[in-house]
């Protein structure tokens, strides 16, 4: 069995050259583009995207997914903000050779009723899925803290109402479930037939980020079970060992690991990548 392995290499550096160097150092050939050369992927200028593609091609690296911020706005905000970004990424998909896009499921900053939050989030996600279908894009929802789909119950709703195996899929992020207080093993048992990708991110009982498999997110046990179930899909390394510029530009939660505070961003990325690759090797996973 062979799985694909990619990474948010912007945690090693923002310039594409630094991201390529970080991937080359550990032998990885796939990248999830979130921020590059000073631009978030959802607003990456076309001319910059063409330059990035040329440099990635020269290095033999392909884009696995766009790490977009879609769904990281409030349910009171105009949904057109996200629809416009999705249209732009539809254009970028043709340039960068990637049609997979990571998304979220909206904040509720005004503390509206839970049912209002649910209905509004599902409505917005449905609009995104419909547009993605027209643009030949595939959306991957990540269970992120503080959005609608942060806990198991909401992700089961997303699986039932929106996941179609074509334009809307689900990411299982060990760390986010773990820090939000969910039992990751219980979540996996409920979602194993509806999980389409993993984020290799882990944390300990103090909500401190650690390399994948070294925390309390049950990464090793769940991946072993996924192998036994003949699961197929992408693995994406998202270290978060240090609050790099790329991490600080996201919705930061949990605690950065003080043990790595003296290391550079590239060194922290390398620690996380080496640990993830060792974990996969220990499990007998073949990756490409």
C-alpha cells in the first residue's frame, strides 16, 4: 500500500526557494501551498503563480492541495468573500496543476444560536461545493478549533449533508480534535469510512504541539488501523512546532513547543518531517 505525503512547507520559510529546500532535505516531492512569496494562496497573483510553478517543476515537486482560508470568516460576513476567492483558486488550479482545496466551516463570533450557526454554515458550504463542482475543484474540510466543524458531532453532520466523495471531502486532524477535548480514537471509529485525508499534526495533554506520533492524539494507532482498513488518501504534514510567520497568519491555537524555541523555522520543519517519515516507516507505510 502506498500513500501520498505532502507538507505545509511555508512553516520552513515563505519564499518558494526555502520551501523547496526544506522538502528536498527530507526527500518529499509534494507540497500543500498555503502561503508563498508573501501571498496567501487564495490571493496569489497569477504571474507569481506561474513563477512558482516553474520553480516547483524544476525541483520535481507537485502541488497536492491549496491550504486556503475559506470558511475562516464569520457567519455574519458576506459569503461572496469566499466565493470570490474560490473562483480565483479555480484559475490558479489550472496554473499550478492542483484542484484540491482545504477549507473550514465558519466562526460564530456573535454567539448566535447553535441551530443558526449550523444552518448558516451548511448553507455557505453548500454554495462553495456547488461552485467547486462547476470549477472542477475538490473541497477538503478540516476540523479546526472554533469553527462549526470542530468536534465530532458537527463533522458527522458535514459527512451526512455535504460529503459526496467528489467535490466535498473530510480531513481528520489529530491535533485539533485532541486539543478540543475529543477522544481521537472514538472520532476515528465514527469517521473512518468518511475520512478522506489526514493532517499529521499532534499535541500532548498540555495542548503543546509535538511531532506526529509523540503526543496524545493517537496518531500511530489510528494510522495503523487505517492501514488495516485499506484506507487510501493524502497525508499532509502540518508541524506547528514553532509559531512561524505562516502559522501566525492562521487561527493560532494550542501552545508552541518551547523545546524548539531556539531552532529556526526550517529546523523545526525538519524535526517534524523526519519524525513523521520515521513514524510511517515504523508502521510499514510506503509513501510517495
